[in-house]
């Protein structure tokens, strides 16, 4: 089986899953990818994630005109 065919089959199986099963699959896949990163890259990812979280929080506060 070619990689493109394999990918199409995976997508078809994913589409047939229930929304809860899709969410669980995505969370499991993301956790596995994160755990496969080197410790340096995990640290960099967490720093970027926290910076984005702060940026969203500030944008929301500005929209709602609330001081943090």
C-alpha cells in the first residue's frame, strides 16, 4: 500500500469516529508527539504555549476593557 492510500484510509477511519473518540484520539496523538520531543524542544514548546496564552488573555482583557 502506498503512503497516500494509507493516509486516505486513516482519514476515512477518523471521520467515522464519534466526536468524543476524535477528541480523545487527538489528545493521545498530541501527548505522544510531545513526549517524543527532546527535553530542550519540550521546554521551547511550553515557553511558546505560555506566551500565546498570555497574548490571548491580554487580547481578551483589552476587548472586555478589564485590567489584569
